[in-house]
C-alpha cells in the first residue's frame, strides 16, 4: 500500500506480508467463532414431544372445532407452559387435521364462519376451506398444519408446523 | 485499479494519507520489543469489546434472566463456550498486559516531562480496566458472583463519610445486593465504562503521538527510525502471541458456571477475582480498627502515589540499567503483590461446590419432598400407568392435566382396589397417603418428575421413605428437626463419609442418636446418590 522508497525493497515487503498474515490470522481466530456463534442454529433440547389435544369421538366430521390446550414452549433460555389454540377438523373416523391458528399471510388470528362455510381472516379478508386451501384473499399458501397423529382415538400434535 | 480506489478515498476522506502519516511516525533508535505492550493492551481491549458485544446479544440482563441465559450460551449456542472463554480469560489476560505495560513505562521512566498527562491518562485506564473486571464479575449471578460482590460493596461502605453515598451509587444501600445493584453494575459495564475507556484511549493515544515514544538516554544524537515496518511487525508478533495464548486458555482452561445465586446461603465462602486477592489478604491482615486502613487508606494512597510518579521523579533521563530505584520499587511491588495473593490462595478452603452446577438444566425433582418423589415410585410399582397415562386419557383420566378433585377416602379405596381386573395394591397405608398427596396437590415440579421419572433418584427416595429418615431429618422442607437438615449435604461431606456414617453413626458423629442402617451395596448407592443430589 505504501510507496516503496527504502533501500531494501524485498525486506520491506517481507515485513508487509508478515504483518498482513499475522493480522489476518488473529482476526480470523476471533471472527470465525464469532460467525459460528451468531449464525449456527441453537441446539434445542427435546422440544419434540407430542401433546394430546382432542378426542375424535367428541368431534363431528367436517365441523371445525377451536381447541384450547397447554403446551411447553422453549423460548431461548426459558421454558414456559402456555395456553394456546388450534383449529381441529375431523375428516374421517380415525383422521383429523389441526391447523395453526395464525393466518399464513401475516399471522393474524382467523375464525370459522358458519354462514360462509369457510375460515375467514379479519385482517385482509383471506378465506380458507375445510381442507385449508385458499379460497380468496392475499394468503400465499394454504393454512399451516401441526405435525400430528391419531393414537387410540385421540389427536396428538407437535410444536412443529408443516407449511403446505 | 488499487491506485484509483486509493485516490478516490484520499480525495474524499483523506484516510490513506492519514494511515501513511500514522505508519510514518518517527520513533527513537532504541525503540523495540519493550514498546509493544501498549499496542497489545489496546488489542486486548478490542477483543473484550467484540466478545462482550457477542455475549450481550444472547444475555438476559436482569437477576432473573442472567444465569439461565449464560447456561443457554454455554450449552445451546455453537461456539458459546469459546466466546465466553475468550471474554472471561481475556479479562484476566488484559489486566496482566496492562500491568506489564505500566511496569515497562515506569522502569523506562517514560512518564517524565512532558509526558505527565499521558501517564495520568494511563493510570485512569488502569482503574477503568479494574472496574471492568469488578463489574463483570457480578454478571453471571451465581453464588461466586453474588457473594463476592456483597463483600466488595461492604468494603466500599467502609470509606469514612462518603461510604454511604458510594454504596448508594453502587445500588447496594442496605446490607445485601439485589436488582438495583445488578442494574448499576451492568450499565456501568456496558455503557459507562466503555465510553470512558474510548475517551481515555483516544486521549492517551493522542498524547503518546504528540510527544512521541520516549527516547532513551543513549538515543541522543542518533537518527530516528520509522514505525513501519519493523516496529509494526514487532507489535503484530506480540499481539498474535497474545491472541494465541488467549485462544489456548479459551479452548483448554475449564470455565464452568456455579449454581444460581442464593441469598440465603450464608455458608458460601466469598472470594474476589484473582487480581483482587492481594487486597482481600490485606484486609485479613488489618482487622478490627485497622480495617479502614486496609480497605480505604492504603489503596487510595497507592493510587495517589501512582498518579504522582511523574512529579516525584523529575530527574533527567538515564539509562534503564541505571534506574535502580525504579527497578527495586517494581520488584518490591511484584513480590509484595505475589506474596499477598499466595497468602490469600493458601487460606482459601478447597471448594466442594460442583463447578458445573449451573450448567445442568434445572431438575425439579431435586426440590421435591422425598415422599412425593417416592410416590412417583409407588405409582410405577403399582402399575397405575395401565390406566393412567400422563398426557392422554386412556381408561382413567389424564392425571397430568388437572389435579384430582376426589376426596382422600375415595382415593385410598381406589388405590387399594383400583378396578375389578386389577390386583390389590401392595402399598402400605403411609405410602398410599403419599400417593394421595401426589395426585391431589402436585405442583409443576412434581409433574415434571412424574413425566420424566429419574429412576435412580426415585429408588433413593423410596428407600428414604421406607427407612423413615424423615422421622428425624428434614429434606426439602419435609420431615422433623431433630437431626441435621440434609439439603446441601454434598457441599459438607464426601460420599465415603456418608456411606460409613450409615454403618456406624456415633463413630463419625459423636453424641449421635442415629441408629445404624444396613444397606445392600445397590441400595446404599441409591440412597447416597439421592441425598447427595439435593442442593441447599
């Protein structure tokens, strides 16, 4: 970078190279762990348990039910037990689906409208059918579903949401 | 292309010529390795600042959040232990480098006219660096941090007249520290001290540059040389070595986390960080009415003496070799400091605390009364899970959802004969009573243990219940007060002592009325493990 006027150009550039090398190594030794620290996904301790939220015997096929249940949410270093909801639709004697209560557009809470036979979001008027598909409005994808399974006539869901 | 960029920057910012001017500095012919320490100290500060910011991005800065967030950093974030290690060991390493830099400047006599202001700014930087160490010490909010800082604030309060106001400033008005103290220390550490440091570093560097590196006596008449490249090369090598040592520490030296601060734990032995141990030892040597001397007078006299050095030594510059007074004083200070520190270390009893206690996730079963934990064992033994599965409703209701509302009599009958197909219960009346408590009164901690049963601990708890230890001992708030409370036993006794004590109590505890208890090896391990696992 400096104009070289000294009597020993090779020795000077040797120093320059070494200074840059030492500087770059020292910087990397700090910068690499820093990048890992900031950008790697945190290891989450066992947030995979499924929770029972509904008994299929209590549900009517094709009639959405807003189910209130408790789950443990891991939020960085805090684990909180919170009360939350899911829209459950029974679509067979042994099968049901649980939709996340948040609209896939911008996260507003939507509701089932009986007279429209559709889920309707009050924010930007997105509408969804019983199967979660978008019927109208700006929603970019169908309703998100919780990973779920039916065991012994009961519906269990996990924390993870599957984007359709 | 490079020339074009350089010219663009030069015309708009003047940065290239500013850098060239900086690198072109004239330094005395004798300047060399001793003069690298200032640059290393600056770089050490930059590492502290960078790692400090990284930690702050994942830290909960209140007493309720601090400890758990550090556990999160250490156990869940990749490179978390590395970044925390760099910051923790970097604090100690920086203090060493700052002290070495000060000693070098002192022995070389580089504080003489016109460099007195540079020296004073340097002294201020030393104090700010120590203040960083002091305030940072509290931030993990474990017992070491809490009790160490409690002692510090009490010492500060000893200052005659101003002590009350100083304590008020530190947020430690009464005899204990808490939320306000934490807020003061944290904001000092990340706002006030960094701003002060940047200003002081700016002043210090400006003054160093203004007066130039101090020439030695033998430099008279010799031509100066340029900072770049030889001296900058030496600075780079020294800084690189510093980073290397620091990374080795961060990677290999053990850095755990103590258990969460417990203000009721009056048996904890507080200690400051190693670089303050010499003050700690001085206080021990000057007790009673001399306390003020050791806590207030001597340290302040020491600081005053440091500040006045350029005014006490106004002689002309002489060769370093001839500065016998300065060398002797430095040697005396180092030996004195080392002696006091060694004295403090020698009289610190070895800690029986688990250094990683704070890194383990909270295990609620450790706080349960033993009969509740044992009740989970009875639940398993009677195979109640055949009908009662936690988290779902099978034949019987989900006991995890809500506590049972059935009356105790109904439950006792139910346990005796749960259903037509089930065999009769093998539990005793007392055990069934414990089960009633579990089912009707259980709180979230019991529920956690119930859903994730720690089998070995449950075995220990069942033994504890079966042998009636609670008739004399208290554990987790349950039991009688005739014998010592068993919480925190692991910090007081070793496993061997506990095992031998079961076999022959009066031998190890004279005047003990405890009968001898025989266990088979498996049971002995279970009950010892259980009792030793219960924290204070």
